[in-house]
C-alpha cells in the first residue's frame, strides 16, 4: 500500500482555532485514520493533479463554506495507522471570507471556535499534532 497525500487547514481568529466535531458513527465519520467523535480541523485528500494549496482551499470551502484569503504552509506531517499512511501539508489561515457553516453534515456535526491555549482532550490525533507543532514552531516531525 502506498501513502496518500492530504491537507489540513488550521483557521485562527482572535486566538481561537476552528474545529469540527466528527460524527461518532465510524461509517459516517468517513476516515481511513479513525477518529470518530473527536474534534478536527478541516482537511482531506489531495485530488490527482491538484496543487496542495488548491486542495486546502477546496477542502476548507467544501467543509465550512469559508473562503481563505491567505494560506501559509506551516508544517508537513505524517499520519499513520495500521491500515493507512498519509503525508499532509498543514496550512494556516488567518484571514477568510464568510460565516462558518456545516456543509458535510454526515461527517461533521458542528463547527466551534476554541481557545488555542485551552484545547480539548478529545482532539483528532492528526489535528492535535498540527496544533502542537504550530505552538512549538516545528515544521516537520
């Protein structure tokens, strides 16, 4: 099995990060990396021939209806389980247009803003890695 390529989008507004609650039903949560019932950042797989920044913009809009006016690559991550392996480009958005809305209601139950310095214990493991790396200034690891 070969690794896949994905993107994560960390959206910051007034020192708060946007996270979505993944459906607790594994089949509805739709992820090869598990994580049902946890809070996650917008993100997903890169399509064939798609640029990373294009994938990040597309995933953000598909999941939240928000349109990023700036995207900055902040880190590269490796996400692995016994059945899946992804390399992800992690982007930061500090400026966007629109009001957040749940667009993929089967997968994400709600979107909420959380203080970046007071995060939940039930974060999706890949989102937790991105947030920890961001707070520590780590690009890859």
